[in-house]
C-alpha cells in the first residue's frame, strides 16, 4: 500500500533485467464487487493468462525455465493473497531478487508482460487519470488532512483542540 509517485515509476523504468532474464509485469483485477473475481476467480484468470503468454509474447526458448519459475512464484504469492483494493500490480524478477507490489483502488484489466523492462504504462495511465488531491475534514474539535490517489486514502495530519472554534 502507500502512494505511488512518478518517482516510483522512474525507478521502475530504470530497472533493466540481466541479459539472461526478463521481468514479469502483472496487473490483476481483484475487484471483489466483480462476481468473476469472487472465490479466487482472479487466480484462475492469471493462471490461464500465463498459459497463453509465451505464444503471444514469444519468450525465447532459453528463457522458458525462468519464465515458468517466475509464473510459479507469482501464483504461489496469489494463492495466499487477500485483495485489499480493486487491482494488484506486481513486477518480479527472481534473478535479481526484484519484487515490487502495490494495491490500487482503481480497476485495471488483468494483463501481463514478460520483457526486459517493467511494463509501467498501465500504472502511468492510472496516475495520470487519478491525480492526488487533498481533503480537509473539520468538526468542532478536530481537523484531519487526507490525501487521495489511485492507491487509496492516506491521513497526513490530525489536529485536535478543546477550544470550540467558529468556522
């Protein structure tokens, strides 16, 4: 959880896999208000996506074992995962112990890439569509300042006072 910033994305964009490996980028729609995702339906969808992938994504044959190992690692994680939002993002490259994951409060279609660099375009689009904004909640005794973006709501500051204020 936590905010996703352009800086996070810049760091991801600078990641390059080694010559022998690739990075698995995965976006999973885990929105529990979508019936297809209930009873861990999102897991089944990712499994079938991985099965179809090497054809559409033509992983070089020498990369096949790495690709399959990466898929297994992600599916293992998913089997224990409890949805905390509407979408889950994972970038994984075991050869370099890379594991980056975030929960998003925005629905994204389930999709994956196996490539030399993290596939960040869907993430960029989410950030651009859901700029961060601030909310101030005030009642007689306290004020709370919150920020809201695609990853959810975060409290930045809370002040309380016994002095009744006029607004």
